[in-house]
C-alpha cells in the first residue's frame, strides 16, 4: 500500500521506509525528511522535539523520545523480533503516521470547504 498523506506521499525516503527494512529512519539522521517527522509528532501527539533538533533538522535524543512515545501509545511493535517498541521509524511506524496524518489532512480539508 502506498503512502496517502500529503506530508509523506511521494517522498522517496518515506516510500522506501514503508517497504524496506534497510531504509528505516533512525536517530542521527538529518534532513528535510526529519522535519516531516517532527511535524507529525507535533500534530499527532503534541510532542515538541528540542528546539536545537528542530532548528538543525536532526533526529536527536528528543525526537527519538517522541518516536518511542508515539509507538508505545499505539503499541507499534514487530513481535516477530521485538518485545517492546524502539525509537526507529520503520515500516509499521511510517504506515501509522501516514494513516493518521491522512485523517487529519482530510478533516482539515473538509473544515475548509465548509467555511466557503
């Protein structure tokens, strides 16, 4: 299944993350794709990564904490090889974030059309 949210769809890093274990996004990563993870954590969980991580667009300790909390709340664990959630954005995590962002975006669009 392809990514559906405007935030994540069409981004090759997230599209690969959805289907390839080797493309998981982990602490230490940097770049525009991390800003999208930051945004998702803020919108979906009201979790604000550290200002330095936001400014430098890095997946640092606070972003890792936010991802871990996100996954724990939703019980995102691959029981095939894990016993508890980790702080990595992998297949299951990006699928969950994308699905939730799609709902948020859809509700926003619907509310905007009602105002017209």
